[in-house]
C-alpha cells in the first residue's frame, strides 16, 4: 500500500500565507470581544529583591473602570505554576519580591487603557534585601535553582595533566529576548458548571490547561485551551504564558466575565524570561596536531529567581559543549545559579547554543596557539564515523555528516582562496578589516525528558472527501501545520487543499507536549500519519471486500481511488464507504523509539538522531568603532529528506539571522538596581533588514535521508540553524585577529556589540605589545 | 474663519467624519478598537517594529497623490485630517484577488508567523505607489524596510519579494480610483483651523497657518506642539501622558517649506525628514547619510528636524551636525521673531532657550564654503533604526593645508549636544597632520565626561568619539583608504 509522495517533499506555501498578507489571519487580540470583556494589567515590583512592607492599592481600585484587583493574598493557597513542579513560582509575589518587575498585583478594568493607567498608581513600601543580579554576584553564594549536572567520559584531569599543550580560559555569552512580534496574550471565557475556555498564545496548550486547572482548583476536564496561531514563539511561549493565562482565568472566575490579558511590550519584556547568559570556564589539552586530548568546563548560568526550565536548559548546554567535535576525555559541570532577575526560560536551541560557544572558542584557541587555520583544526577534531564517535554523555554518533558538509561547503564557498585574498587586502587597509570563518553544527533531536517524546493527532474524513486534521502541535510560524497537512494529504493521495487544519485544542487531542525541541513535525507528523493510515486501511479493507480485489491493488492517487479497474473520485469513494458504515475518523499516536536518559549517571541515548549544518561567513569590521557588517554567508544544511524545502529554507534563514542577532547586537542590560533597561525595541536591537548578509545563499544537503525512520525520512529544522551563526562571531574574530598579525586568539565574547568588538581590538593590541 | 470641530479623512475609499475625537488617541487604537480593522498589528507601540505600518495618501504639491508609510501606533488620530488612510485590508481586490505586493510575499514565502506581514506589505505597497528607486539594490531595500522588524524570516524572502516588485510595472485599484480619491480629498481641503475634542476637556488643535499657530501658542503658552509625533507619540503610548492641549503643525503649509539661496537652506519646522533628505544629501552628503539612518522610512515620513531640535535631546542626530555647520534657529512668539545660533538653544539637559508660547519656525543651514570639509558619523549598536550612542560632526575650514577654523560637535557625550572647545583649539592653526588630530583626540577627555547606559559605556563613548577624529584625519589625508563599512571599496572581492 504505497503512500503517494505527491504532497510531501515539495515547497507548498504556508497554510496561512494568503491570510497573513491580507491581514485576515486572526491572532487572539484580533478576535471579536464578547460584551463585558475585562482587560488586565500587572503591577510590577520596583525592587530587585525586597520585602513588601506595605502595599496601598486604593488609588488603583478607585481608578475609573477598574473592576477587580488581585494580589498574592487572593491567590489560592499553595498554587504553584512551576513547569517542573519545583514549587518555587507563586502566581504573584506576596511577601518578598525576587526581581525588579516581579508582578505583585493584577488589575482588571473595563478597558485596557484603564487597566494600564490604574496599574501605575500603587504605593508600595519595600525593605531592601541583598540582590544578586548577575552570574559573578551569584557565584560566591552558589545557590542553584536545580541540582547541577555533570557529564564525564574518560579521565579529563589525567588527559590534561599529560597533554603537550593546555589552555585555560573563560568565555561569556549573553542572554536573548525572544521578541516574538505578537506579545503574550491570554483570553479566558467562563462557561457553565465551572468550565472555562482559555485562548492562549502558547506553544504548550496542555501546560496552560494544567496551570489554569491548578489555579482554579478544578479538574482538567473543565479547562479547554485553544491555540490557532502565535505571532512567533521561539521558546518564549513554552512556559511564559502560564502566568497570563492563570490570571485571566482567575479574573474570569471571580467576575464571571471574559477576561483578556495582553501586556504591553515593555511589561512583556520585563516579566517574561529570556535565553540564559553563561560564563564558561574551561581548560583544554591538545597535541601538536591540534587534536583535543581532554577538556573541562564549568557552565555557570543566570537562571533568574525560579527554576522554570533552567534544569533541562543548562543540561542541554553540556550536551552541546562538543558541538560536532570528538573529545577523548571530557568533564563538564553545570552551575544553574539563582539570581534576582526574571526567570530565564526556553529559547530556540534550549541551552545548546551556549554549549557550542565553548566548542568553537576552543577550536580558535588551538588554532592560534599552533598557528593553524581554524577551519583545519575544526575539521581534524570532527567526530569520526566508526571510531572517535562517542559523546561525553556516552551516546554513539551514528549519522555523522559533518565532515562531508564542511568540505563541500568550503569548496563551494571558495574558503581558502577568499581567505588568502582577505589577508592580503587587510594588510593594506588601515581601518576596515575583513574576516572569514566556517563552522559546523550538530544538534541532538529529542526532548531530553523522555516522556515528552509522544504525540497525538485526530483525523476526520467527511463524506465530501474533505479532511479535518487536528494534532497536538502548535503553529507559531514554523510551518508545522502545512507539513503535517502534507503528510496526511500524501496518505490519501490528495492535494494539500483537501486537508484543513484546525486550532490546537486540548479537548480534541489531549495530553500533548510542548511544540518545542524542534520536534513538531517529527512527532505530530508521525501521529497524524498513524491516524490517516488507520482510516486508509479501513477504506482499503472496504474496497478489497466490496470489489473483491487484493488490498494492495487499491490505489489512492491524484484525488482518486483506483480499485478493480474502476477509478472513483476520492469523494465518491468515501461516500460509498460511509454508506457501508466504515469509520472515517481516527486518532493517531506516536512515541519516539530508542531513546533513554539517566541524568544522575550522565549516560544514555537522549537523542534519536542529530541534525547537521555548516556555514561560512565573511564580515567587515571597522577597527575605529567596532562596527561591522556581514558581507556574505553560505550555508549547507542537513534536513534529511525535506518535507517542504521552502519551509525548511525559511527556518534556516530565519534561524541563522536570529542566531546572528544573539551573537552580535542583541544585548540585555541591567542597571545597578537590577532594572532591565533594554525592554523595548528602541533599546533592544534585533537584526533589521539591513543586517542580513549582503549575499546569503542557503542550500540543503542533497541525497541525505535520515538514517532513522522519521516522518518521510526528514529531519527536524527548528533549532539547529540557529547555531550556524557562530560563523559570524568567528569571522569577526578572524577580522579582529588581523590587528595582531593573527598571532593571538582574540577571545571575542558575545554579544559582540560594536563596543565589545572595539574593546577586544584594544585588548588584543595591548596583548600584542 | 471659525475652527472646524470635526475630523475628516478617507478610510480606504470610505469617507469618515468624526465629531468626537480623543486628542491623544492613536490611529492604531482607532483602527483596532473602533473600526475593528485588526489587520494592522501592535508589536511595540513605540514606532520601532513596523507591525502597525499603514499608508497615508495626501495630495502631492506636484499634483497627484503621495503615498507614505507611517507608524499608526504613534500617530495621533487627528493627524489624519484631509488624508486617505490605507490599511492592509484595502489592498486585495473586491473579488479577493491579491494585490501584487501581497502575491509577491506569498510567492516568495515571505511570511512565517505572519504578525509582521501586514506591516511589510504596507511598506512595500507605499514603495510601489511612490516608485522604487531607479536601481533598487539591496541597500535601497534595506532603507525601505528598516522600520519593519521580522523575527522569523531573517528578511531574505521579503527582500526577494521586494526585488521582484521593483522590477514590475504595477497598476492597481488605487490607480483606477485616483481621480475619485483626489476629488474627495480636495473637497476636504477647506483651509480651516481644526480643533478636536472628545468631551471638551482636552483638545487637539491643528491651525492652518504659522500665524494661527503663533496665536494659539500665545493663548496656550504651555501647549505641547506636535510635529511628526515621533517623540510625542511615545509619551502617549508608553508614558500614558495626556498633554493638553496638543497643537499639531501639520496643517500649517507655510511651515512645510524649504527655501534655498546661494548661501544657505532654510527648512521649515513642518518639513519631514523625507522631504528634507534630497536637499540635504545634495548639499552635505554626510548629513544626508545620517538622516537616511534616522529611524526608518516610516519615522522619516513623519518626523521633523524641528522636532529633533526642539526636543532638546542630547542624543538627537541632527543637532551635532547643525551645530558643526553653524546653523541658525528661527524662533517665534506671536509676532516676535528671533534668530539664534543653534548651539545656544541647548542650555542644559532638559532646558532649552525657548520661552513659553514660543516655537521653532525654521532652521537655516549654511551651504558649503570654499575649503570647508564636513564629516558626520553616527554610531549605534545596530546600523539601521537605532538611537546613536555617539554622534560626531566635524567641520573644518582648510586653507593652504592649514586648518583655519574647526567646529567639532558631539551628541551622546554630555547632557546636551555640544562642541568641544579643546579639540577645536588643538586643531586650529595646524596642518592636516596626525599629531594635531591625536592632540585633539586627547583633548576630548577634557570636555566630555559621558555617561554609561544601555547604549554604551562612558569609556567606549569617549574612545569612539576620539577615533572619529582619527577617521576624519584618515579620510582627509588618504583617499584610497576604505573607512566606511558601507563603502563598496575593499569588499568587491567578497564574491558579491
Ligand atoms: C522608532 C524611532 C526611531 C527614532 N530614531 C531616531 C534617530 O535615529 N535619530 C534621532 O535623532 N531621533 C530618532 N528618533 C526620535 C525622533 O524621531 C526625532 O527626535 C524627531 O526628529 C522628532 O521629530 P517630530 O517631528 O516627530 O517631533 P514631535 O514628536 O512632534 O515633537 C518632539 C518635541 O519637539 C517639540 N516640537 C516639535 N516641533 C516643534 C516646534 N516647531 N516648536 C517647538 N517645539 C516643537 C514637541 O513639543 C516635542 O517636545 C526616533 C524615534 C522613533 C520613534
Ligand atoms: S507597533 Fe511597533 S511600530 Fe507601531
Ligand atoms: S513572520 Fe514572524 S515576525 Fe515576521
């Protein structure tokens, strides 16, 4: 029973594209409001760490239009919205505020304008406590939000003590604001008998359902969460939506009125978590050929005031401290520090990119120490195929394509010749210096919490041949729905137009996982395929019996069904099946095979497979001010057998530019009082159109089916391309190195703002003296 | 003539007359809350993301209509008077056929999450109406789209769509109804002063002339003047201020004039950056290059140099350049006019030489004199659409290889935009030699003790300002050296 390949492996446009461009794709704030809808705003703490001595909210309550004010005291006792059930995250702060901007009350009013104005009228008296804002302030105290993890393979201390060369160093990398264009939003609508419906811009409807049920003290079956589309997520809507949904639900419950909570951009950026910044201390030992012999690293992370997902995120930093390189002996330790800042959370790559920082820094260190080309050092240290293929967490790499990717790309991008030309030009250029670098990515695919690697889907075939598809994944722009739709269409030999995907809904497909970890199409595609296959099998069995033919002669192709020499339209065929009382609806389920993980032992197979990529970047740096420009980027990326090349290329381009922003202009800046001062696009600078590489060429690795049995042998693509942006950081490094004749490793930290670039240039000049 | 108390504009092709207008309501809130046109999005409410981009069409002085993209989130509703407001809902044909701009975005996979998309569509739509630049290269596209942030696509597919559109001949429904639209707008153009209010407590006045403005300012000496609202708009949306009354000068056509003489250019307070740009670029290329980086196309379509000066900000981009060039500021109170050197306007942080009831009428910029060299450098974290960390402007009069006069001014280095007397002294009288510039670089430390904030540290500000002097030196002495990142020299072998 071969499935038709017509619908998959082709560049079908995003299912909402035509609605996006006409403004007719509604986001939650665009939906008509029910009469009486209340609007909510937060009151935020004005101290980084303090006891609340007194809180006078009378002016807030008296403001015209205000209907309800909620404080921590109004929260049901013992409610905790920690996504990992750490019991460290009350909905509103009560006695103690733990970061500047900590929500201390919520005000609901007839208009959003009234709620925002009222929220600013609180009079709060604080008694300050010691505040630890950044990693260095928190380190001496050593308070962690979760138990640190250690990865240990081989004997790293011994390897370091005998290595011919050892370098010790420190690298730092900043955090990152998600800056989804649509801010957080939740709308709660009370129903009968204690029911509540919540519309939430979330990557994880099931978690919203759990949190709302917990906040209201009701069973899960009373809470329905619906999510049609997000205006971007990037991990920032995996857990951060909980507080908005819970407050909206509580307001709806207490007032009996619909309640909508859309924070303004400043509040959104102040109240919700970000990518963790890290300081990594390392020692690496290597031989005369530049081969790593042993490596140690301590990964200190600013986690913020609560655990959130900091545990698995800092774990993933360690999982990716190898990037694509083999370390014969490695010992990595995480240090997830508690700080008095917003609680950091998931962000594309989930800690992985911060791990890669170390791997790529170390490759540069070795190259400069030995006078080798950094690309040569990178190539030499790549994982092998049959040997040198075990990771620091004892998983064997079975699908390594990094060597092929890097050599093909080096060729295609003409790396060596361009590098020579750049060096020549630099020697004659007093101000503008160029640099080039080629870096790899290897990214592990699966949730490291094994239980999340499951998914469900629901497929209905109607009697006119049209199909309704629903699955547990959420659409945030990544094109998940069109991909899963293609999978289902392919099962029935139909055009994608026959399949309609409806809003993710906890009452249709229950107990779903977050759409995260790049897993969306891997998991939901398989679940949807399973559902579609059940129906197709029933249809086939019906046909075989009705026409008295062998099952494998029944063909679903081009919108038709061919059976026993007869060709019917799919609709006609389905109608007959209906009349014969064939069940035309099915739910599908999938769980990822092979994976297991023992965190305490630091051992297992956390990842089903790896996705790979490589990028070559060329930049120009202004050595007077540290400004820079990305001139050219060539990318070669492995997505297995792509379900939809256009969507995949979109993820690669977008992920790359977002990664570039993280490593360059995106800087989170806290002042002496622990106030985040970069809480709007006026001060927090994500890449603009002009920051994209002048010449930007993305290609997919050809003829590379996933060795594992994934959906149509494709590979996940959401997160891996983010790390292609290291090519930019290291190209800048290469340009900077020119000021000291390429003798010293520039040790450029991120974000490499113009200021940090200039400082690195100055430091390098000083070291060269 | 009695003031008109209603707001008149076209929403798409429908006439709107609003009798009750909240003076501080924004176009965006009006669209989303009143009209329930929710295609236009709010991403930031501060003019930075472009999700709210709409197009405003007005009769052009040269005849025909002029279509400009603006940020609906920071435009007070009253500024729509006499205009056609076009939103993303207006573009597709009645039968649902997509506008070529929309079709190009679909074809190029230009939307992912789609939240930024209506804004991009509107920015590109404005370009198709105004005409793309003759050779639309990537830099031109960056300039058109600098005010539209997209977090998903990395811009590549959108730039591809823009390239495609630039190469197309496009006529659309707006062309078909051009005459009808022009007639409708002409009918609204009554030359009346406009005064709007919702409940007679707070007011939005839009005088039709500079005289009218002068009179109103005498009547309300502490009124808040609104020019492009690219600063004032943020007071409303982010600081929730309700300044009263607001007096918008956008209807005073006599303030929107540019006068050129053989010696100087006088730019009226109502002239937008977009309108001033060509004149400035032609006269002072570096001035133009900086203006091209002020905000975005949307911001420049609304914002004015007058507002940039009047707000007294230490980090505005034009004041250092105006100071270095010795510009003069025209102030007016009632019938009394005075002209002052622009540097004297900036007294202290938050304090300007402007009396209650007084307003900026124009700024006069001298044209280049023989032997004059002018350089200006804007330094920001991000190249496009970012506020400067340091803005340096340098005017040198060189005679027979010797610097006769030097005017060195900086923004971002003190509480006001300010000259550096020590650096100027170090340069004056010297030949164009490195040592003179190095002395001037050290001298900056005497005149400036900059601040540390989220844009830059004090040390970096000083260092970068000093290095700007070095850049001046290199540029005036070594013609072959590539000194600017956007200079194509030196990068032409990158295989681009
Ligand atoms: C997204 C964004 C990006 C920006 N980027 C830049 C940038 O790159 N560089 C930069 O310098 N600025 C930037 N700005 C700030 C702003 O655009 C400029 O300062 C602009 O010049 C203000 O002009 P306006 O006409 O919009 O002024 P308005 O906002 O209308 O007014 C500004 C101030 O001047 C007063 N005023 C205006 N006109 C007069 C007058 N004729 N007489 C007396 N007082 C008057 C107003 O009362 C108010 O106090 C940016 C702003 C935004 C929102
Ligand atoms: S909403 Fe961001 S620019 Fe207007
Ligand atoms: S498509 Fe999501 S922000 Fe542009």
